[in-house]
C-alpha cells in the first residue's frame, strides 16, 4: 500500500518557506543565507611572465559576475602556480573593478599577499586563496589578479616554475560564486 502527500510548500517553525512548488513540478528552495545562486569560472594554462615592479594584470585571471541582490556576497576562489627566475620577492593582489580587495593583515591594510624565495632559479610554489567579498552591488563586477616582481632581479612567472619556458606548466583557475546574504 502506498500513500501520497501533496503540498505546495514546506515551512520551518518560524513560518519561513523551505521548499515551494508551483504545482507543475517546479520546486524551489527558500532564500536562506548561504545558498549558491550562480557560479562562473575560468581556467588558464597561459604562462604569464613579468619583471615589472608595479602591479600588472595577469593574463587569464579576469572574470565578471553580476550579483542578483546587493545583500549577496561573492566567494572568490583563486589558485595558480608561480615561479621566480632569480632571487626575487613578488606580490599579488585581487581587484574588484578598480578597487583593491584587502587580503593582507587587517591591522596594516597591506592589500596584497607576498611570496619570496631566496635561491636563484629555485623559487616556485602554489598560491591559493578563498575570500568572501561583500561588494554591496547589483552591477557587473570584474575580479582580476594583479602581480608584480618586487625586490631583487629576474622575473615572476605565473603557471610556470621559474624560467617561463619550462614544460612543467600548470593550470590556474579563478572561480566566482554568488552566495545569498
């Protein structure tokens, strides 16, 4: 024997809709916080090299998203491999349109993250960060990675170990997720 329960909505004890149906089989969930509303992402195996001591855009690490509500947040996930071709310090930062997103120590507002290695042609590593941004906007937002070669000499390479010509290239990624606020 089987039973059928027909409802058009389920609510929690506070009267908030958890699940609703339009009667045609289309089910939606409630608008609770933390729900992922949209995801955009990109991957790149492009090797980007710079010896600039000023921040420059890293090729392949730019992505746009348009939030559906100003109260929603954007979860940013960024990953890449970097290499240093000499004794050099380097830095990276994320921008939302033209605004630097502060990733550094909140006490001194660095606004960027530093990577440094001391041995010639030995500097390489992986960089990854997840950051929850609160843009307070419903306009199109462009997030991008900028990098620089700081002190020392040589070059910084993104998606490559150190020489910019290695066959050990890696894939970098940038993913943006709109999360209900």
